């Protein structure tokens, strides 16, 4: 894994997230928080979880191990979620942009929320953030369909590469 590979993955992650949020913008306030009995109750709760996980991993990459999650009901609407997520997005982009080959391979030591110690290579953690986001974007796409809302534009990695290729 190279710094350029990680940069592309993070760019893809936020390209796909922004596409998804564009679809979520069309939801009513009630639809945004409706309990759909998924892994996380609602579209809001699922997206807050993804944002929270990115914030936790970014903190760990910087040597800080949070001891609690962000509350799932932190954001009242998609605009508030988007605004809250912007700082984390900028932080992860800045972190990856600053990596050289040695930084990509650096072992990051951190604590899990339960207090257990762990350690992984930086690139493994960044790759996990992207994979985790992909998983939950699929869930939100299904939730949008359950709500009768339009799904997002294609979120596939190959769609990202095609768009970038022009």
C-alpha cells in the first residue's frame, strides 16, 4: 500500500459519502429518524455511527484513544450531520496527505473503547475506515429504498474510477 493508494481510497470514501448524503438530503425530518429496525435504528443513527467511527479512528491515528462514542442522536438533520462530518473528513485527508512510505507502514498503538490495547499499521486502519463506510453506505441505500426515497447515484469504487478517468 502506498500513500497514493491511501489517498485514492480516502478520496473515494468521501466521494461516495457525499453522493449518499445528497440522496439523504431529500428525506423529511421524520424519515431521517424513522426506526427501520436495522443495525442502527435510522438513517441518522447509521450515518452518525459512520461519522463517529471515522472520528475515533482518526483520533487513534493521532495517538488519542477516545473512551466513548458520539451520541447517535447528536444530529437533528442531514445538514447538521454534514457540517459535523466536515471536520473529520478534513482531518483524515490531511493525515493521509502527510504520509510517506514509512508513515503508511507505521504501527499505531491504541486502546479500544473497552480499554483493551491493540496495534495495527496505519494503512490497515485507513483501509478499515473506508471499508466500514462502504458497508454502512449499503445499509443506508437499502433504508432509503425502504422509505420510498430515491437511492443515491452509484457508489461503487469502479464508478469512482470511471468518473475520475473521464
